[in-house]
C-alpha cells in the first residue's frame, strides 16, 4: 500500500533516524511504488529514469530486511561502473549507519587483496561491478551462500557494456530462494528475457514512462563546425554562466583537449575519463560534488547514475552516438523536481544521431542561433564576477549523520587476537555507554576502528586513555570520518 511518508512504513527507529538526518522529506514516485512491495519480499522489475530516487527505493527496504546478527553477506547490488558502485555503497552505508550495517564495495582497478580482507569480516551488503564480483566468487573470497536479496541496478547500461553473460554467471552462483529486484531506465528485449528467466512472477513498475527526456530540462541545440566548437563553448558558458556544469565529450582525447582549452582560459574545471587512475577519478568526482570547481569535462563514465545535487547545466560538446546516452547525460541535471538546462552541439555530418534522439524522446530539440558578439559582451562582466568568486563548498552527503559520531582508532587488531566482543565489552563497562551507542567496528591486522554514536565520542575517548582493553592499555586516537 502506498504511504505518504517514511514514518508510515514499518521501519526500524535506526533507519528512520538516518532517513531524517539525510533530509529525505518526501517520497519520490519510484520510492512510493517500490518500498512497500520490496518490504514484502517480492520480485520487482522497475522502469524508471535516472535521477528518480531509485537507489533509496531499494536501499531502505534492504537495510530494513537484512539481519544484523548474520555475519555473511545477505544482499548483493550489481552496478555497471566503479563510480556507481562506490556511490551506491555510500548511500546504503548512510541509510544503514545507525543499524550498524557493514557495506563493502568490490570493483576493478582496486586492490583485490584489500577487498578480500574486507569480505572476510562481517559484511551485510556487497555492492560491485560484474567482473570483480565474479573474480571474488571464483577465488572463494565472496561467500554467496546467504545472499537473499539481489539488486541489478542500471540493467540497460549493463546490456550496453556487454555484461549480461556475467550477470547470468553471478545469478547462477546464488540460491534460487532469493528476492530479485531489477532497475532500468529503458527495457530492451534482452532485459525482459533476463527477467523472465531468473525472476519469480515479478511485479512490474513503470515510472514516468512517457517522459523519456524530462519536462523540467530545457533542451537546446546549436549547429556548429567542429573547429568552431571551443569558441561556441566559451560564448555559451559566458551567457549561461552556470553554477555547476558537466561538459560531455565522446572520447578521452577530446576530454583532454577541451580541458586544456578551458584551463588556459582560467575556468575552474577538472576532467574525468576511463584512462585515469581510479583514485584520481574518485577524487575529481568527490570534489565536484562538493563544488570545488564549476566545470567537469567528462566521457560517458560520468553520465550514468552518478548523483550530484544542483548540476544546473549539461553541455554535449559532442552529440552522443546512441540515443539512450543522450537521455542519461541530460539526466544529470533537472534531478528530483529541480529545473535544468541541456545544450547540444551538432555538426553537419551528425544529423543521423540527432534524428535518432528526436525520435526517441518524442520531440525536436529547439535549434538556437549562435549568439552575437554584442550579446556575449553584455554577459562578460557577470561571468567574470562569478569566475572570480570562490564557489560555495557543499557538505558531502551524510555529513549531518557524522556530526554526532566519533571514529576511534585502537592500536590492536587481528594479529593481537582482538575481537569485536572485546571492544563491545570494554565500551559497555564505561559508565553511561550501552550497545546502542556503539557503531560499526572494523578490525584489521594491527588496528581496530570503532564508531561511537550519540555524541558520546569525546567522553569514551577520554575514558579509554585509562581503561584497559583485553587486559592492557591501548593507544586510542581520533580518526576523521
């Protein structure tokens, strides 16, 4: 049954606290439809455009349904890209923060050994990309015997990237007694085949099916010669003067070219593409989310599922060669009720791609004439003012949650036989502490990390300076979350 707000569902107080602190005020359409069905543990197929709030639609029920006491993973979320895996992990972790849920992200171009160590510990939910999930299953480092919930996110992108066979390989390693949820912006035949083959009488949910290119995105296009694109880009950005803008190119080389041109013009910009190291991509994306720079030049690696608040503009410096990519790209702006602007540059020999997009979105993108020099000059002063004004740095998602949490480091770990029960026993013997005040405990080789909840961190930190843990005093220090 569809409810008006999150408090109307039978969710634990820990989840409701996190949801409130994450500022989830109103349920989106997809959340209203998915959450009640997911809580009854039925299979679901959801067709919903990107930016509709679907990550929370499956994360909230999964966090409610998993059993904290179980040490082996109970839920698996498959995503097409590393960036999305990391983002989904963070979203689930934030929602399950006060329930003390452990969430692991496993993906390529990251240490297999470190991921193995993490998976050996108590883990409730695993988020990963298909290839790396299979690597861990085949090595025996990812125990799937207790997986009860499978979520396939961005299924059509998996299809485009050639992951369908790998998804089938993963599904075959799981128990048939499971709940499967599939989310996709489009529903090609191969996805329908996958649903029919591996799901049990799924309930089909379609959100805003007719709205392939959202009405809250103003879409425009400019005809331009390839050699004139940079000059047009400069003029358009002066007139539009965006607060936050993604500029999409089709190749890594073009991203590098555009980035170099804009950097020379003193734009606050960074770039992201598949040829970069994963750590660099992560840093750029996190800094963009926080607003350290206004322009991100990117390939489609940034187009899918990445949730960044308040992107005011998307500019397709290169028109995408497939129609679905156009919808995914412009879906970075105009998210969850906000207005956005999408501008596309089209060269003379790209009419085929443009026609495909028009047919797909069911309308023609408005053709605009190139702005005059006078018009550009009229906006230059305002543009220069914003260029010389430092962007306002935004809090990272979940920052509100961490304000009452302190993370402590204890200089003892697995090699000194430290166990979670030792930490819990010591903490609960401190006056005023209960199990409810203890967050996630992470024990590695020579260190233990523990989160202290409910603003009791400073008190516990002081007490542990004089309280033995497992028979002796340990060095305890504060750690940034």
